């Protein structure tokens, strides 16, 4: 419990990131005090789960707008009807087998929209339906890796080596030797030219540095031959996702999960298949 907000409880995970929030009802505006306490927890834990929420699209958007400017996702063909800022992350299908949402969102390690010149800080994902196995255990967990803790774990020589480097991030880049499952159009590619960001990127609010690089998202490093750049990208990418830096989120209906893209990378585990149902709404906030 918080002494300043006796109805609010924040339970940290055992991982370097992640905490659960109880006592904050996001279906209505939070008080300034509760909102500030949640913001402080977000700065500290990077991933917050607000359990037991019951949200309309309007309520999700109202909370998102209080956090900042909402960014429309590049895959806006999967936007919620009547709400272009809300992305449907779902494997649901109509009677003809047509996808009713973006089923493959987050199926590889990444940080959201790093391919843009001004990447968003936050992503919010609200669970409407969660798949389960025959014993009732939830499927489809999301894993979060602390890119800040990974930076802190670097040896001094590597820190000095990457201090001024800029990585090139590409929209819909391919994992080397592996084609990603996401289909994109020529128009989407043209709307999202390559972006450059520091390999050791200071957090825009806290200033804490994190590794901001990912194989399959970054195609190179400015001023460095691929023969040197690609192994470095691989090495740093592998470090970020070591078990010691990972928080595993087990979903429940009503979870509103919010994560800090400059500080973490994530992957959605696809250990379920239709007709096991997964449906979520997502917003992205700058």
C-alpha cells in the first residue's frame, strides 16, 4: 500500500522490470495523486500491469491521451472500427477465415516503432480474451527484457566502444535468413524510411541508458562495415534477452499492460492456435 494513496497497491516482480498495480480504476479519470504515483512506478519498473480493468475504447483512449500523444500504428488496416487510434491485436476470424485483427503482432523480440524518427515511449495493451490450455492455464505470455539492465551489465570496454554509435533501424526488416510473418505493403514501406538512433540510448525522461538495438530490426551501424557491425548487433541483442533480464507476463482478461519502449524489449509467445481465442486492444503513446 502507498501511504499517500491508501487504496493503491504496487507489487514489484522478482525481475529487473515489471510490477502489478491494484486499486486504480482506469474506467474513470484517476485523481492527480494516484496518477502521479502510477507514473513514478512506471519510471521505476518500466512495465506496469493494471489488473481487473473493465474498459471501453473511449476509456482506453482517455487514459492513453492523458499520458501523451497517441501514435497511429503502421498496420492501421487492423484498427478498431470507429477508433483509428486503437489497434486490434487478435487471432479472431470471421466465418470465411478472414483475420479480424493483427494476429502476428510482437512475434519476435523488438521495441515498438523503433523504425520511426521519434519512437513512442509507451505501448498499452488491454486483454479482452486470453487463450488457455485444457487445464485452464493461460497461453500466449509476453516476455519483457530490460535493455537498461543489459546496458548496466556491459564491460567498460564495450560501453566506450558503443558510446557514440548510431544504429540504422528499418521498418519490416528481415531477420537474417528468416522471413518475418508480417505482410507489409509498398506504401507502408515508403511511409517509414530508415531511422537512426544511439546504440546506447538515454531514456527521454529518466536519462538512464539502455541498449537500443535489435537484430532483425537494425540493418547496420553508421560508419561501420557490416562485417563488424552485424556481429556487434547480434552480441548486444543476445545479451538483452538473457534470462536474468526477463519478466514473463501471464495474461488475464482485464489486464491493462503498459510498457516503456526505451527501457525494454518484448516478444509475444505464440503457443496457441485458432480456435483458441486471443483478443486485445492496443494504443501507442509518444
